[in-house]
């Protein structure tokens, strides 16, 4: 059993006990525990079930590489699935639940898959479910979906907050082990601004567990001293619980800081995503131990040797009473010694190597009385939910069991692989190190930055060296190199000398025993989480998936949430073996960020709730809100859709507003319309190029409706242009068009006609603009008092500056409704007061505010087009019968040449018409009219579509506009529009101007 | 005319790691002109009482000043009550020059972020290096603040001034209050690291 | 994510402050141009593996358009220069030649 030892646990605060629950069971741990160490201390080795076969899974590792220990953590607003127990710090009240089993962790129905594993080889799903085709949709997919997925999706809204933080430094060092600390110091003493980050809550990394001396003193002293030194340097920023998640182009690094995962009830954001720009990056990310591939290596109790050592030394936890150590290198001997020194039993060390003489580690183990069997390995592990023993065999043989050794844990070590992820994220290349049997950074092929410079330097174990002395030298050099690359002058300081006992060379072991037969290979796991075994990778190779990327996807090796941190190298070594190639020939799969999964909340940062997106508000926004406005998003603007009164439906409100505007007086908040000032001696010439019609001939004091096309000839915007004076125009754009058209203007002025004398300024938000619309509009303005707004003084399509009720105003007599209408601009800071004044004087005139839906109906009744309804980026002015707004006199304007292209002049382009249903019903928006015959895809031929459709309360029937093949030539014809659910609408082609065809109402 | 109002009515929030407040109405004039033209320099100086600043800088008086927006654009600051008069003076001085001067006072909202941790708050929202050795009073930066454009300068050692579009005032205020939420301190000593 | 230096205001900033605008140095063809010329102007674009000239706008900054010479494979930025020109400046082309001997782009070398 695994348990808490009476002594040991350098990270624990034993005076601070904590209680937590696992699957509802109340358990105890200490401050300083990880959830993994606390579970082990409570003899909870079994923590989950594997993804495919639902095999029992125990804790294997002690850090970010853990593939098995994934739990649902927290409750309700703090619930999160797939949290690694090895990186979760214990806190009071922590609640964890194991995943991927039903009905319980101990008894799981899905484990039947394990019995069937012989029939569920690599690619099983691809092969099995492809035939017969119809079964996929109705049977297979629903079933697979049921059983797919690890953990549960949260249902409650996330109770926490998150944020981003932009940070800039010269040198960023990722990893706070001895290498990171030394590299940071070497860089910092040059004066460079240094950021050092460590993903765990502790400085010093593995060295504090593994031991050794620096300058003759225990490595602990070195760590303590260098940390306190760095802490006093003003140019150094030290962050713990901050993981370097990804390295990107031009020195961009994402840092994932877990602020409150260990203390969820304190106020403040839970995670902070650091968006770092570093001049140079040092990856001091250490190395990860590899498992060995022997039968039964997935049974709970089989762990990485280094992890088992961590649990004893850091947390005072034994993973088992009797532990067999199996290894191909000296490092695992440290575990054997640590266990024995902690009073635990190590019945045997099985060392796959055959060596001429003992290394110091072996000698020490033997001196402790441990039995060491050289040239031996494990044939298979006994047990199901927990190791009960191992069958010992000769590594050179085929797995004949020489003896059985009873044990309840196995510590394995297949050698160490540098963590090259961050080096590789942005294109750093790798090289195979034959002696250590691992891939390490090829320092000559670093990722390159904005100036083509190498911007990442690996340090310590992440660069390849695994022993303390070499690690420190490598890191010191990396820190100096990083600073030097940025122009800082490295100090000639001696690197501290680190010492550990000499080690005998490791020998690569990719399968144990070397000649293991099919039976054993099908039980030798590579990927614990996704259930990929040696036999699966061999099958993939046999079936022709020779590329490592293909084999990965076919077998799902390394595709689980741990992204193959343990399985990758063993998997590709197996693939290489099957293909008869060398490992470097096979190569690695791609390392992609983030290093370990980061929360969606951290990615979103502050962008949630109220600040999810930048909602834009007009100066009268609050009034609208207080007066029943239902909002319509138009770009980021919020415009009132309708003002709904008590007891009224939205539809009723729209009808009421539409009718009232025609009959009495309507007010529309038109502040969102874009307003661009265009000024200069070349302003007229410029606008002639931008609009399809002639603007340079417009007289000061007058307004003209204009259309804008892209160079492609398609309509992009429309609006009324007012000429302010000889040199100055004010161009109105659509709502949401202001920024776009402003940029459009600037683009042409800056990049094509940069010698033209034109200035543009966007004054959209300087003004609140109110459309005062309806038969009583003039009366209302007269009641406000001030400037002359009579027909004579201010005719249709004219504007004037003046005063109304003491407000400084600019009044445009323009109409988008066909009614007598004034659009009045006042300064935004006066907007609400002016609106209030209009509501007061309008009281006796039947004033009602109206929203965008009434605006739409009013304009549709008049056959006025709307950009975005009648246009969709493929519509040209001629399609909409707007030929009158296209100047024939101009030599050039944007879109003119395009409109001469054959497709644009095709007489078969669909053209705008009005549509009236025979029944008076409302046509579905977007419905298509069908013609005779079918097209090449077997679909009905379409001959038109509805672009706008409303019920008109003023006409008492449905009205619509649409684009129809030869439409204007087919007046009176009846078209058929299939709707949804079998309904068909019949509509007659009519003139698009439905109401007041002669325009008498506006002309008063 | 009625009493002019700011977008958010002078809202503020103190119980945070920095004090956030909407600034009172500020006269602002956009001047588009060739800033290398001596007539333009002279007119701008006369109107604002400050020399035309160079790229990335601002020249500030008490309530007036000039901000460098681009090689052909200045943002002129003046007391809100004087904006009409200042604009007229400016336009008159530039009547023979190809220039555009418009009042944008009401098109903008303005905020202050104050306190030892103001730099931290700003650093959460803008992709800009706000370390004391990189950004200081006298500098001017147009950038992105979360999802909207903003112009930023420091009116004192621990005070940032932010100008954004009026329609986005609520968004920017909410952003700042979220970024300054209690418990969101970044550096334990309250000092954004800088080179000595 | 790239960092670019705006040649107009001198600010070096991350990519989110900018907006890409496609290929640089297009010649506008308007009325009077042949169908081929016009189609080429509207639709035909370089798609190089290596040296490329692009348009960028400092959209959240000074608002100005500028040009950048960039390597599409390594993302190295050889330099940026103002938009008011019809071809890349000579000294920039020289710099590129030093870093990428034998480069070509359209008819430039």
C-alpha cells in the first residue's frame, strides 16, 4: 500500500493539515501536498480509467507529464474536468472526482473493452464503422459519442475572473530549476531585464531531490542563495506558478500564471495569461523520465522511478512497501537508495544493462543490501488494480520467467528526454543524442526572430546534459549568450562547480525483454491515457503508416491530454524498430503549444460578461433603455429595435411606431450614422472617385445621395453627402460603415493619390443625430423655435446651420422614410437634452420614438434599398435599378472599370423588384423563387430571392423586395417561393415603391 | 443649450488596485495638416500655447496641450469652454493653408488611472511596455486597449490619461475596473520592474 | 505573432496593433485598361516562398499605411518603408540581397 511516512517531506508543512474529498470520501493531507501526493498518502493509487479500454489507472509521474491522474475538480462554478493530480496543489476543502468510469472507479462496466482489446486494435474504429454507410449516422456515431470524451463538461457559469498581462523583457528564462536560476543570474548580472518563470510553486527543480553539491556545499544551499540574490536584483522578475506555455514568432511567449488554483477563496483573478515579448528566451525546462515498455507496465503501482523518489523526498509518501526497481541507467538507483533510506523495502533492482564494473550508484545500492540483477528485466507485471509482483526475465531473451518477485510497486526508468517542447514550438530543430538515447535541441538550428536572429537558447537538462556539473555550465553559458545576443556585456564570472557521483552509461531499451512475443507486446503500454501499446504501433507500421505523423493519428499515440510527454520517444523508437529505420530517420511529431492545457478563461482574459465585446452606445442610450428599447446589434452599436410598451408585443410596438411616424411624428436616434469630413482643394475630385455619382458639382448648402463601390464594382456603402463649403464635404455613411469608409478613404489617399490635397476626419461621435419624421415634423421644430425650417428656407435635400430651442444644430432635410423629415445634429454632450426637448414639444403632436424595424418598414414601403439587405457584396448598383446614381460623365471612379466586365453587364443578372404575396402574407426573408427544371446538382432552378420582407401596417399587407431574373421586365408575373415545412408562397412582381409613389408626402 | 454632459456623468471607482475616474469634459480639436509646415506649427502653438511635439510625445500645459497623432495630425487640448473660440482662431490662422481643424471634444471620452499600480492596470489591457524606464510623462501612445483604440499619456508619475471614443466609454470604464479588481496586483512591491 | 516597426511613427509594436493589406506595389488599372490588365490588377497576386513585399496599416496607432519586406518562410522582417512609393527602396533591396542572395519578386531582384 502507499502511505505517509513518519519522516521526510521537505515541501510539507505538517503543522497545517488539510482535509479534502476524493469521490466523496473525506481524506487528509498537509499544506505543501499535491493532490497526487495526498491521494498516495491515503493509499489511493487507483485514480482513473483509461480512455479506450477503461483499464484501471494509477499515478505514474509527479509533474506535468502525468498521463493518468486526471480528475474532475471543484463544483458548480468552479468545476473543471481533466485536472492533473500531480500539478494540483492541495487546499482545504478540495473536492475531486475520478473520470471515465461507470458506475464507479472500482467497478467499471466499460472495462469490458479491455477484455475485447484483442478485437480493438489500432484503427479499429476506422475499419469497423465504415460499412454499411447508413449505420454510421444512426447507430455508430451516437454510440461512440456517448462513450467519447474524458471528464465531464462544466454546466455552470465560470465563477472566476481572468486577465491578461503584457510584459516586456530582454531575457526570459523558462524553468526555475538550478539551470534556470543559474541562466537567469548569468543574464541578470549583465544588466539585462530578466524574467524567470517556474511552473510549480518551488524553485530548484529536481536537483533538490536528486542531491549533489555546488562549490562543495549541498545543492540546497546553492538554490537558497541564488534565489535570494535574484530577489534583490531590481532588473529581475521572479514568478512561480507561471508556466511558459508556448514560444511563438518574434520572441512572443505565453505565460500561464495560476494565481488562485491553490487558494480559490481569495479575491482576485484565477489565472493570468502573460503575453510576453522577450528579446531572447532561455529554455531551462529540464528533462522527463521515460517509462520502459514491458507487459503490464500500466498496472497501478508501476511508476516512474524519479516520481517515486519525489514522493518520498518531497512529500514523505511511500508509493509501496516493496518496490522492484527496473532500469537501463544509473539514475533509478537513487530511487532504490531513497526508498531503503526511508525504511522501505526494495527486493530487487532489475538492470537491463550488462556492465563491466559497478558504478558508484550500484555500489551504494549493494552496500544498502539491495539485490541487483544485471542484464535482467520484467517479463510481466502481476495484478489488476494494483501490482502484486513481477516476473523476472533475461533482457536478452523472449520473456521466460526466471523467478517471480512479490512487490506492490515497480519503479521504472528508461532514461531521460529533455523537455524540448518550448524550443521546438517556433521551429527549433532537434538532433539525436546516441549516448543518452534522446532528442535534444540542435543549437545551430534555433528558432529565428524578427531580424533573422536565433532567439532561443536551451539550458541545462533541456539542452541535453543531465548531470549537475554539466547542467550548471550549460545554463551559465546560455544566460551569458542570451544577454550577449542582445548587446549586453557578460561578466567574466566563474560558473559554480556542481558535482554528482560518476554514472555508468545508460543503454537504450525500447522493449523489455528484447525478444518479447506478441502476447507480451500487446500488454506493453506506450500511451497510458489513450491505450496505445507496442503492438498497435507495430501494426500501424505493418499497415503502411510509416510517417510518424500518420502513425500518430492512426494509433492516437500522444494525442491524449498529456500530448505524449511520456509516450512519444518510446513510440517512435518502436516505429523505427518496426520499419527497420533509425530513430532520427523516423523523427518526432510536431510539438505544439501550449505545453500543458491552459484554461479557456485565461485565453479569454477580461473579455467576458459586460466586456465580452465593446458595445457602442449613443448619447441617448440610457433613455432608450429606460423607455422599453429592445436592442438590435448593428456592428458593435446597439440601436433600439423597437420601444415596447407594457402589455404590448414587440411586433405590436413595431406596427404602432411605423404607423405613427406616417401619421404623426416619429423620432429616430440616427447618431450611429457615420459622419466624415472631407476637406481640401481636391476634395470634390476625390469624392468623384469614391462615389459612383458626381459630387464635385454639388452646391454648398445642398445634399446628394451617393453610392460607393469597391474596385470590384460591388456596392459597399451609401449615404447622403452634404457640401459644407467650396472645400468641405460631410459624407454620411451607414451605421457601422463609419470606420470602414474612413479607412477606405485614407487608404486611397495614402497609397494611391498621396499628392492630392485632401484631409479626412471622422466626426461621427461628435454629434448626436435625431431624425424628426412625419407630417408633424416641421411643427415640432417650429415649436422648439429658432431657425427657419420652412419649405422655402430649407428645401428637400438642403441643410442649414442654426439654433433650435437654444441648441446649436445642423439640420439636414433628408428623408429615408418618404415623410417630411429633418435629421438634426447636435453636439453629443447635448444629445440627451435635445432629445428630451423634442419629446416635450412633440407631446401634443403625437410624438413617438421609433426603432430600426420601423425604419426598415418605412424605407421598404418606399422601395429604398438598405446596404446589407439588398446588397451582399455581390450586388452592383445596376442590379438595384440605381443607374440614375451612376455618372456617365466621369472618366473614372472606383468600380467603373469593373462594371464594364462581361459578368457585370450580363442581362441575366437578377434585378430589384417589389413583391406582393397574393394572400397578403409576409414572404419569408431570404426565400428563393423557383423556376422550371433542375440544375446540375439536381436542385430546382432558382430565379430570384427575397432581400427584404415586412408586414406594412400602412398598406395592411406583406411587402417585399427581391432580386429576380429579368425582374423589371416581368411586372405582374406571379412567382413561387417555397418556404419551410412544405409551405409555398405565391407573389406578384410589382414596382418596389409601394407607398406614395409620387413622393408627395416628403415634398411639403 | 443645456449643460454639456460627459458620456458617463463623471463616474469613478476607488476600491481597486488603482483609482479609475472619468475625466471632466476636455476641449479637443483634431488638426489635420502638414506638421512640418511652419505656418501650421505657428498656428498650433498660438492656439494651444505649446510647441508642436515630435513623434510619440505630448506637450502639455495646465489644461491645454498638443499631442502628436501622426505626421499630419495633432490632437489639440484646451479648456472645454474655450473650444469654439480656439477652433475659430486656429481656422483663421490656417485659412491660407491646406488644413482641417474640427472639434472632437464630444466625440471622445477620457479617463484617468491613478496610483502606484496604474502601470499594472494599463499593462493588462494594452500591448505596450509601461515599465517606468519605457513610458513616462511626456510620452504619447496610440494603441489598442483590449478591443478598442485608445490614446494614452501620463499626466503625472502615477497618473495615466486615456482618450477613447465616446460610444465606447462604458466599455473602457468597465475594462479598467475589471483590470483593477481587488486582488489582481501583479508585482508584490507595487513596482513594475525597470532597469536601474 | 509578428512585431513590426511603423516607419511613419517609429513605434515598434505587436501584430495586433496592425492590419495586413496584402501585396504591395500594385498598379491600378482603371477605365481604358484591357480585361487582362484589369483582372491581373484585381485578382492576380504573388505567392512567394521567401521574400515578399506587403502592405500594412498601423490601424491602432498612427493610422498610416506602410510597406514591409518580409520572408514568408522564416517571418524575418527585412525592413519597413512608407507607402508613398511605387517600389522598394534601393538600400532595402541591398539588405535583402545580403540576407537572401538571388532573391526575386515579380521583376525585382
